[in-house]
């Protein structure tokens, strides 16, 4: 159903049910109604299936990453969130709330961790529009490998979040803007350099400050707790931050290519289930394709979701094959998925004419506020270090 292109959720259910009847052994019939399907999927067994499938996919991504597990020396993950609309019913408005100026639809907050090595969704959480991305990222933190690097935009700069990431033994590379205050010359770090800064908000000064490096890449300011300058050089930080853009492309794939910008289910539990399985279905499609792309010794980040989706939908609509020919048909399908890569042509002209009327042009994040630590703050930091 996640791969279907039906205009309504009932159309997707009926198309998938018809396909399921064709492939199941004789004498086994799938359920006949969408209502029964929802009841089964929202039961404890159905929710357990979703959790187990999510964990299983993470294991498959980890085991199949191979030499693409790391990018620039890090097992790196992009973190970001996006809002997904659902039908404007009283139940959905009550559960998810409205968001933004002149909001017309209830919206769910979808926050994802994206594996920057193979370009696939590693984990995700869904909540109402009033639940922040930071809280959802904290929920997903235990699913990350040890010493993983989280690369995120300016929405993930809170002291509590960054401190939790550091205490978990993981690293971060996060953009900061004018809404972030940083201290210099605090003296809390023995190897303090010109790029050493401290995140130590006033309400958290009973705790030790976060020792960070401030990196300027073009006009973008980044902070990281990777204090080794040889391991995280300025050029490497810039390349890692640019790779994070893949998660934005992933959201566009979900909403436009897969056509899941707005969920079709009118009840909150079903809408959340629809979005969960849409993300899982897209991740499964990517895993199938990336495994074959790697066999061709191509970079997994070259995967084209649109091409894979076309091939899967054609296969769904194709006449069935006999059991004797099933293995050959499967191998042929996988070979086709392995050829689903992006065009490698060189663009000779810019996209200056692409002046979309509804394109968002947010103001730049700006530069963080740097303030030299006072003598009182240096004394306080020294006392905390001594107590530790």
C-alpha cells in the first residue's frame, strides 16, 4: 500500500489486496475490508509488527552498509523534521493541532535520522505539531551506533539536547545562528584555541559548560564537540554539512515522488499508521535498490527513488508469473532496481529561471553572539572543573 498510487486509501487497499490474493498460496485468503485491516494493524500485534519491522530495517542497513558505513571518517546521520498534513477532521485537529499562519490542515511532525553513508532513513518518530523536533530526536538517540555523528540544522541547538548527545558518547555538527550565545576565553578547556567556544546558558550554570569548536564555512557557522582539528577539519565539516541536504531530498521524495504530502486517513490513529508505513515502505524500497546499486560498485547516494518507484509499480501491474518462473522474474526485478541511479549529466546552465511563486526564502541564520567570559564566570567554571 505504501508503494501504491491510488487516489484514496481504499483504492490502495483494494489494489494491494488484489495483488496479495495473486501471490498467496491457494486456500489462503487475505482480509476483505479496509476496516478489518485497520483493526488488525492498530491491535497490539499490529503495532508490535511495526516496531519489529523498524528495528529489522535498521539492522539490514547496518549490516549492508559495507565500506559506505562511514563518510569522511564518521558514521554520520542527518537529523531534521518536516510537517505532514492530514484531513481536517475534528479528531485530527484535536490530536495533532494546527500549525502556521492561516493553517488549514492538522499536521503531524515527522522527525527522521538519515544515514548519510547509504542515504536511507535510519529511524523516525511522529507526533503532533506541538511536539518539538528536539524531543523526538532525544527519543531516537539510543538507536544510533556508538560514536555516531549527528549533523543538523539550526533547530537543534538546545543545551539539553547537545549535552545529552555528548553524554551518550556521540558527536554532533550543528549550525548555529544569531539566537545562540557562546562564550570565549572561559579557560575550562586546557587546549583552548582560537576556535574554542562554550555553550553555557545562564539557567544551566550549575552544570559544566559544553566545550565546543566554532567553525565558519563560507557564511555558515557550525559548532561541534569533535575537538580534534585533524579529525574534523574546516573543509571536512563543510562537506559533511552539505551531505546533510540528503535528508531534505528524502522529505521531498516522500511528499512529492511518493505523493504522501497529505495523508488520506480521517482518524488520528489511522493517519499516524499511514505515515509510519509510508516511511517504512520508502525505506524498504531504498534498501532493495541500494543493495543492488552497491553490487554494481556505485555510490548508494546515487539512488533515484523515482526510478525505483516506477519499476515497482510496473511490476505490480504486470501479469503474474508461474511459480517456476518466479525466481527468474525476481532476479530480473532486482537487476532493474540496481540500475535506478540519478542522471550523471553535467548541467551547463543555472536554474535562475526557477522562480517559484511559493518557494520559501527564509532569512539567513546569521552569526552567533560571541561574548568574552567575565572573571566571575571563569572562576565559576574553574570551581566546577575542580569538583568534577
